[in-house]
């Protein structure tokens, strides 16, 4: 993983058994993706012009997460196509010896122009910034 974000578990994230609800994991990935784009593309980018839409999400649940866990989400771009980007993610919880992987998966994002309401080619500057970021960062 090239990018990591600490995740704050909120009380509202929990289900009746006290575990983080399965759909909330995707919110954690979304928060990480926003952080990734803010760091790599631009913090003040206007996403109402050309942005991304989530086209596909795949997730594997490995272990439960509870309110008192310390959690982080790792994210990296694993493919850049003409109009789409594939991201791999892993969610981790801290244990006494390090980190346990609790979920993993992939997302496919499509570059989308909101003014004309259709998919468009990924901006050239995005490709360059993502490639530079992914090449320069060493996994933790």
C-alpha cells in the first residue's frame, strides 16, 4: 500500500453486536480515497467538473472491528486505464504486536465529467501525479 489514513470509529458505525457494520468499511475506504486524491491530485480540486464515480467495489471481510480498535486504511492505485482507475485497499486494526488485516478489496473508479454527464478520459495531469506518487512511495 502506498497511502495510509487513520480511521476514527464512530458509535454510529456499530451494529447491534458492537461490531463495525459491514457497509461502513466501504465508508472508511471512501475517506481514504478522498485523502489520497487530496494529497496526490490537489487539495482544492473542484470535483464538480471532472471527478470520479465508483463503478465497482469488491471487499473481503476477514475479522471484526469494534469501537475500541485502532484502525487504518491503506490504498494504492494498481491500474490506470483510459477512463478508469483501479485501487486496491486493505483495512488494518492494531494489535499488541503490530497490525492485523481485517478487510481487503478493490475499487474501480471512472473519470466523469459532471457538466456533460458522461465518462471521459482521465486527465493527463492526474495520470502523471498518480504515477509519480505510486513510484516514489515505499510501502510501510
